[in-house]
């Protein structure tokens, strides 16, 4: 019997149950993946706590994993049993030994990318791809601000920015995280527990500020981020680690210099199989060429999913965390 994580009510890590279940056969346009490694992401916490509501309870959890295809639907032509694959925006339920996924949400893994790397890096790496290559297309030479630069997305962003010739200023909470961000390619770091972020950005940019700020923290950094932008700069809000941004007065964007704001998501960019595969190909190319190294810093058993999530919320993690079935 296969095993998975599910929850019957929203709340803290204690609502997660590790249960057995009978596996189904995939539908005509689906594949069944035997997971070898599962990604852990902040969005999983949002789902568990009810910030992102689920359709019904009990519900599975997780949208990202890597493994081997062990069953294929009758209409699927681009995948076969035995293929090494990864997925990043599947229906909830990736916290499982096996998961049935729409085939258009699954991509083949090149030999140069391992299961652990893919599970740790698909959602985070594809996030950086759309942030840097689509939401605000970096050309090289820009000086940008990226919050939480030592986290899973931030660690990839530091490396990708360096590869593009971009000066990334990363915010961090400890000297250790500053050192990690620097090792990953950050141009400079700001310890927000000891330094004024806006003043340091002003110093580092000689008063010019940044054309774009990437912010996954949310509520606690919203105004700081706006204050770090140049006139007509773009605020990219792509997460809510400190809580959602609420009560926004659009007139502030005018007052601070005709600013732009966007709230993108992976689903909004990888909205077709063709776009998803193209984005994945660019990510895999960055990983295979060693321009981006997926740092898997923490591994937990699938049964320890609650403990792993709490470590993420408590900011006790750096890099990426994966669950092993």
C-alpha cells in the first residue's frame, strides 16, 4: 500500500496525517509518477493553514516532485513508462509515494539533472526563470533588490543573476545567510535586522535605487520595497512569507514615482505545455551547465513533513528542502 500526507482540517503542522491509500490508474491524459523526491515550498504552508483554500477536505498536499513514470494514460504520446520526469504545478497530492498528474504538467528530466535537484529546484527555478526572463526581463548590468536571498528561490536567483551579469542586492537576517548569498553570487547583502534597507540600497546604488525589486516576503517589506525603486520602477510581489499585502492605496504608486506593481505566479506564465517545456528547458540548461547549482540543504522523510514545514516557517532552513518517500 502506498503512503501519503493529507489533512482533514486547516491549521498547524499537527493537522498533517501520514496515511495509507490504494493507488488508481491514470486517466486518458494523465500519468502516474512514482516519486523519488518531493519539493517543499512555502505555498504548501499556505494551503495547510487555509490561506489558499482547497476544494474539499480531506486534501493532499504538495505540487512538486520528481520520479519515474510507472503508468501512462491512453491519450498520452510524449511520455512513456520508465521516463525520468519532474513536475511543479500538479494537482495537490505530491506529498506521496505515487501521484497521478496531468501529462501536460510533466516534463522529462535530462540525464544531467538528478531527482533531488529537480524536486528541490523545479518550482523555485521556474519561479526565477519567469521573474528574471519574463516578468521583468533582465538584460545585464542592472542593480536589483531581491528579498530573502538565502532561501530556496533566493539561492537560485543569486546564481542566475550573476550568470546574467546583474548586480543582485540580497536581504538576509543573519551573517551566516549573508555569507551564503555571497557564495551564491549576490553582489551585496543587507542584514535587515541590523541595517536600514532603504538607506543601504541608496548607498549601494549611489542614490539611483533599483529598476526592479523582487519581494516574496509580503506584508512586512511592502513599503520598504516601494521605497527602494527608481521612478517608473517595477515592484514584483510574488509571495506572502510575512502575510499578504492588504489595503493597498494605488495613489502611493503615483506619489513614489509612477511605479508599476505586479503579482505574478508560475501558473500565469507556464500556462501551456509548450511554455512550460520551454521554461523547463532553460532551467535545466542552467543547471546542466553549472551556472545554477540547486542546493539541497535539508532532507526529511515524507512522514516528517510537518517538522520540515515548521523549520521552513521558522526560517531555520537555507537553500532547498526535500521530502524522501
